[in-house]
């Protein structure tokens, strides 16, 4: 019995060790938004981190990527464009090269269906906030391989 218990403990410790080593979070937590220069943008982003994804949603009970952009544009920049899709924001914005992105610019990604487009808001330091279908509102690095490969372009809406 002691031998079985010892083996179980060893396997558990090995599992914890490998899980801890393999886990590399790419999501920024609430306390790590201090790099955002614009105080209002920092406040709004911090309030929305962790809100779950809901297609067509525009509230704290669930929001999609274009809904999040709409909230940020309204609450931070006082803009209320009559746009409700990532593709609509892409068409309405002036193109910006990745190397020229500024805090508050939009970033677009070409992703598989159902929507084909995904949009987020650039925060500086290669980070952007967006609403993901699997994890809700989060901050990710634009150079993470998935986003690097699917990057479509940057856009700027004149404030």
C-alpha cells in the first residue's frame, strides 16, 4: 500500500512539474496594464479584461470583438461610428503599417470562418486587447505566432 501511495505521489509531482514548465501565459492580467499610456484607455481595458465572449454581444455579460472596439472608441475617444463588424471597421479605417501602429489603432486579423475578420485595439509594446471566442476579453502579443500569421493589417480611425 505504501509503495502505491509513493508511486502516486511521485507521478503527481512529475505532472505538476511538467505542467508548470509547459504553461507559458500569453495573457496580460489586470495588474499588468500599467504600460498603457492613455489613462482612460488603461481604465476601460482593465474594466473589460475577463468579460466572456458572446457573438453580437455588447455588454459585460458578453461581448464580441467588434463590440469591444465600439465600446473602447466610445468610452475612450468619444466616437460612436455606426459600424458593427470587424470588416466594417477595416473598411472605415486608414491603413497603418504594423511598424507604425500607435496606441488606440485597430489591428485586423484574417481568421477562419464564421466571420473571416477579427479586430482588436493596439495598446503599445506589441500588445493588443480583443475579445476571443475561447477566453473572452484579453490582451495578447501581436507577435505570438497565431496572430503573426493571421495579421491582416492595422487601421487608424481619426479621432
